[in-house]
C-alpha cells in the first residue's frame, strides 16, 4: 500500500490542523428558545439545503426543521435558512428566539437591518 501511495505522489505526511478551537454551546436566557441553524450549498450556484434545531433555556429539544432548497447560491441558502427558522418559530408562537448562525454576513445583515434583505 505504501508503494502505491508513493507511485501516486501522495504526501505521506498529512498537514497539521491549522487551529483547534474549543466551542461550547451556550444556553439561551430563561424563557427563550435558541435556534441553531446551518445550510449546505455546493459551489457558487448549486444544490442547497438548510435546517435548524430549537432548544429551551434548559437545553431540552423543542423542534427541528430541514428544507431542500434546490439550486441556490450560498447567500440565498443562508437567507432562506434564517427566514425559515423565524417562520417556523412564529408558527409555533415562539416569540423569544435567539437565532444562531455561522454566517458572519447573515448575522451582520440582520443586526443592521440591511436593505439587501427582503424584509417584507
């Protein structure tokens, strides 16, 4: 097996991890729900999906959603994810929501009420 890897010019010394970050899930304040969301979009324009999970201030499961978006850009998938999470929470009359996303652009756009988001 080693000879095959060498013939294929495969590096036998994998690179070190660039940085390891210890991440801890934070509980939302008492009386709030936390929605952790994420999306998957392949390439600049490709097949996309999004989903999220809601938990109480004690960490108990409250609800989940997953949506197949079809062909979309990554930013469209991020926006669809946030819109669907808010819509899902609204339909269940959950008004105190802490929405968490790994998209810096989405978080800044929502915080500043950016005109790039179709607020209507």
